[in-house]
C-alpha cells in the first residue's frame, strides 16, 4: 500500500472513531469534524458519501434506545424545512459538479466556513443559550432552522447548532431533547441517501470503503462510553474544536499539513 493510500485510511479510521465517540454521548458535537478532516485527504463529496452509510448505521442503533422518546410537535416543525435544506444542499453539490474546474476548491471553502462557524457557535454557546432563554420559537422558525440544519448536513453532516437553537428554548428534559435530536438526524440522514444516490456519490469504491470502516463504529462507541467515565469532556472537546478550527482554515486557504507530512514521509 503506498503512503498516500495508507494516510487516507488512517485519517478515515480516525474520523469514524470520532463519530462513534460522539454517538456514545461523549462531547456530542465532535462528530462534526469528520467530513472536514476527511476532506483533507479526498474530495469533500467523497468524504460525505463515505460517512453517510456509517451515520445511518449509528442512527439505527440510537433509535432503538430512543424509540419511544421524541417531541412530535418539534419534529413536525423541523422536518419540512430540513427536507428543503437537503434539497438546496443537493442542488449546490450538483451545481459544483457541473463546474469541475472549481468544484473541489469551492466545496472545501464552503465546508471550511461551516467548520469555523460551528467552532464559533461552541465558543459562544453559553451566551447563546442565555439569549435563547428569552426566545420563544414559532412554527416558521422551525422551517428556517430546520432548513439550515438540512443544508449544512447535506454538505458536511453538520446540522447540530440550528437544531439546538430551536429545541433549547423549549426546555425539554435531557432525555426528550436527545431523543428528538436522534430521531430528527436519523430522518435527515435517511433523506440524504436519495440525493446522494442521484448525484452519483455512491460508486462501488465509496460503498466498499464505508463497509470496511463500519467495524470501527462500535470501537468508537465503546471508546466514548469509556471516556464518559474516565476523561474530562471539556479538555477533549477543546482539543477537537481547535483541530476543527485549524482544519477549517486549511480548507479555506488551501494550506494542507497532511500533504506536507506526506511529503516528509516520501
């Protein structure tokens, strides 16, 4: 196996383990780093396509544990906008596919900005949550924030902040909040399968890579369960969000340390 291909598998495995850790409930938002980080070693569309079946597998397990726990009204208000956001995200990808000379660079920049905005949200989350105490969501807000979640999820599997901004002011108990989020993103990920297939993002090589990476999902989940007991979540989150911020800068500017290290390795 050549060095470049080996490095791709190493980064891919790391991304899947991070997704598993997040699905175990440890530092929940860290799974968002997977698509940006994987985009450093392959095209953003290939990264998103490889991760989607893995996310769907995680969703199937999560739904089992929250099969009767969800806020029906919130889902009804978020899902229609999410579907529209996914459609807009798919059309954005299709637009760039028609411009191959700028597609990869433009999508990497877009995912880079999503990454940086996510980190900014996490840094200011305490202030945002305080402000949200005075916010009373209306039905159309669900369409707007659901649309934002669907769009960013279609591009980078990163729809968490808009959903949190809509659900937090409703003061759901923790289990109901988590269950509603689990069901919403299970639906969003399932809906994304159709446009991803339509866009031709599931060639044999992508599906094979997803298949071979699937065993790492329970490894990540198990690691996340252990980390919940043994590790400081704040320290780990800060490390991952710092890495996500730097990854976002790299995707925007084109400076790629992975390529630099790969050059050192020959």
